[in-house]
C-alpha cells in the first residue's frame, strides 16, 4: 500500500499509509480495522484513544529487508 515513508531515528522507518485516505472507501475500512486492533490497549489505558489518530506502522530493519526481497522477486518475475 502506498503511503509516506520517513526515517525515524537511527534504525527505524515509519510508514504513514493512512495519512491522506480522502474518499477511498477501502482505506477507510482498513483504517477502522487498524484502530480496532488497539482495543485492548485502550481498555487498559484510556489515554491511548486520544493519540490513536497518530498511530503508524513501525518498520524495523528485518521487515525492511523482507520488503526489499519481495520487491526484488517481483521485478525478477516480471
């Protein structure tokens, strides 16, 4: 899924895939499911609800390597 990718610290990359969803219905549904995944954290600490709109995907070096391997494989197969 396309979205803004930023360097965040020394070894962290963040992917803001829900930043500009606009009128895209599929992304709005997926965003709702993403927010529901925080239901336990909200039940334990209600302050999490306030900051939920800023939740992003954290991409560590291992996940980044796996993504690049998948990209290389797709290019090779094309």
